[in-house]
């Protein structure tokens, strides 16, 4: 059986990068939520470039992570060509959360905010 969802966590500059690969649906959205909550640091770059499918449950996790008070600042990477971008855009996420098109763009934005 193929694993539907995997994570890769690394450190870039002063940020934690959480790369998500696979499908985020209602059966595994809690895994994404846990991965986000357990990521250390003050800034989390949530890279959804490798997400092939994002359900409403996944959108909820992304919104909650991006809008959570008192925790790490979360920036979301979802290039227009990836399926997650389309789902997030249709859900209206861009009204409250900036979707960066690349990790470089997200890192630049976090540096601008931090300085």
C-alpha cells in the first residue's frame, strides 16, 4: 500500500521548512495538523508544492495554522501550478492568508517582516 502523505522537515535560515507530499484528505488531515503543531521555531514555512490533493479538511488545517495566535508565524507556499493552490484559491484562503509561489518568496517575506 502506498503512503498517501509524507513530510520532510528542515531548517532554512531562521525558519523551519515543512514540505508536504501526497494527498491531504479527511482521513489524514490530522497528521498535517500534528506536523504543523510539532514544528519548532518562530517561523514555519508550510510548503504544499508536493500536495496532489487537498480536501476541505486540509484547507481547515492550513487556515488554522496560518491564523493561529500565540504560536509560530506560518507562511504557506503553494505555486499556481500545484493542485493545492487551486483548492486554497477556490476556498478563498487568499482573503486572509498570502500564498507564496516559491520557498524563496516565502523566506524573503519572513525576512521583511522580521526586520
